[in-house]
């Protein structure tokens, strides 16, 4: 076996013989005498295993180590502590949250080398960190490698080269705004603003002034001239989401804007030239809306110059694991310190789920699991995707377990005088685990 690389974070007065023993055991040893030096080495090299030796551990030191280890949790860490340090609750919690294993002083080198070897083998089971997924366009927001997404990315690249209006169709939560952002970022307008407008979220009485702006005194509360969202997007792109929710009156004004590329602020007769690209999106069938008289046919044809369709997540199941990992990486600071990723059963459960809420549902489930999971790997239960076979027969038992857990937490907090650390000790869990259980059961302290 070739040399394995290890980072040893050791104090200045530590026994140098330990590092020499590791080198003799075919380890490539890099040493740092403080966390700042260790942080620098971790950005210069790829390590799978780290050895951290401490002396005179105290509460403040544990908090500093917690922050350091949380930043570098891709390594399997082995710790060496003085025996008295293990009496500190903060030190015990630190070990449980961040370390593969730990030893106490004085160190038995042969035993430590065996532990480090096990830690390295465990780390080697995980793939080495890679760059961003190949499904990402440049620095764009779309993630995926499935055939439907590759087709969408190809279309995005094509329509980004021209300035004509784009109409994006897709189910709610499928990523229509992300497609609009990708078009903007790859267009000649990328340096300009990207202004997103949810047409269904603005009150009907305000949408006219929100889109086109208003002049001072044009209505009660209009104390000064204000430009609208379309004018604010000048030089860039305006994204009109849920375009099908616009009233017929607003559709007339929007049609006039698309024909002339000018707007009139509410209360003004002066036309203002606006240089902006329009991307619209809808999750309703505009063809049916036109037939029913709910959407103007001439506006539909003005918007539908370059049509795109964002596929629902159920049509690109091969992207689910990639999207989940992307979400995990994006929100990594929200997770429990000991959480490493997804279990194989969790990935399998995600791949068979139909995702009626599409990517938005996936993001919500993963973020919640990252906060609530108590293990090293996210499970189907953490995602709310546990198997529901025979669920009706077990609902009463599940309810009883949930109530028993809630009751135990409440009683422990009460007997501990609302002291979370003491209550956690009574329950035999870490303080962070208790906080997560309290959030799960909506228990406040």
C-alpha cells in the first residue's frame, strides 16, 4: 500500500515521536500546531483522515474546535484527549458530534495507528470530492444530467442568444424561474438586472403600479414618483411568473408594452422607452385559457415566440440523487455536525417517490431532514418517505411512541428547571439532539 496522507493537528509541546511513528507506518504526515495553520493546509491538500491532539480542554476551546471541525467535516477525525477533559459535557458532545474515534493520553502508538487505518478505510468508502456537477450550466442554477434536462439546457443555450420573448411552461415547483435565470445569465444582458415578478402574489389593485410605476399624487399614498418593476429591469430581464393570473385589463397594458416597448406610469401620459427582455412563465394551460376567454389570444402569441417546457421531477428521476446532494451541499451549515449524507435506502426512497411538489418539495424535505436527522446518514424516515405498507394498523402505536417521546422530554426539562444541558444528560442524549427533538415536538424552553 502506498503512503496515506494525514493531517496531524498537534500542540507545540506534543511528542514528535508520534509523527515519526506514523511516517514509519507508511503515512504521509502533514503537521499543524494550531487551527489556523490546519485550516490553511486543508485548503492546500486533500486529506481523508485528521488526527487532533488537545491539552487543557475548556468550554471556550470546545466551541472553537466545534466551529473548526464543522467547516472540515469531510474528514474522518480521530481525537486524543487528556482523561480529565472527558468529564466536560462540552468535550463529550464534541467527540460525539465530530470524531470517528478518540484516545486518551498517554497514547499507545500501535493502537492509534490501527484506529487511523480504520478511519482511512471508512473515509475511502466515500467518493472523493468533485467539482460541480456536469449538469450545471457555467455558474448557472440548473442541476441535472438526465435526457430531459440536457434537452432543456440545450434550448436555454439557444434562446439565450436572442432577445425575443420566452414563455416557460411547467408544473408548480419544477424550476421555471431557474430556467429564466439560466437564460438571463447566458445572454448578452447578463450584466443587467434580473427582476422576478410573481403576478399571482400581487394584489390586483396594486399590480398596475407595481409593474408600470406611478407618479406623485396618482392615488392615495403616492407621495413621490416611483418606477415600476418593468422599468427597474431596463438593460436586463423581467421575469413574469404566473402570467396566467393577470387580469384582462392588465393583459391589454402588457400587450401594448410588448408591441411598443414603452410604458406609462399610473397617473402619467408620458411614454417611457424601456430596454428589457421579457420571459414569462405559467403552470396553467394557456391554450385552454385562450379558448375560455380568460387570456388574450394576441398576448399569448406575443409571449409564445420561444416556448420552453421545464420537465417535472417525476420525468427525470435519475436527477433526484444529484439534486438532493446539491441541496445538501448548498445548505450544509444547517445540518447536524455528525450528519454525513444520505443512506442508500434514503436515495432509493427518493428515486421511487413521485414528487408531486417537484424540486421545491425535494428541497423542503432535504432541508428538514438535515435539521432533524439524529444519525450520521439521512434515512427515509428523516425525509418523510418511510414505507407506508400496513400504516393504518400501526398508526396507534406510532402515535403512542410520539406522545411518549414528547412526555419524556417535557418531564426531563421540568425536573431540570428548564436547563437543556442537564435535561439532555438525564435523557442520555447530546444537547444538540435534545434541541432537535424539542423542535420536532414544538417544545419551547
